[in-house]
């Protein structure tokens, strides 16, 4: 049975890590960027709803 790639101590282990980071890193960066944008929109929407509720009182 072949050990998992992260337990491989051969010469190619560094390339496996670099490949994994390049494959997984970009989607993670994009996800954090989009979550940050959505968070600011949700904060603005919450503030608008609170302002609207206060105007009815």
C-alpha cells in the first residue's frame, strides 16, 4: 500500500506540496475575497433595515 503524499520523503514531495498549494490556494483566496464582499453587503443591509425600523417608531 502506498503512503499518503504528505508522508512521502522522496525528492518529489516538495513538488506535491507546491502542486497542492497552487491547486487549492487560488480557490481559497477567491472564497475569502467573495465572503468579505458579501459580509460588507450584509452589514449595509442590516444597517438599512435597522434605520427603516427606527423610522417607523
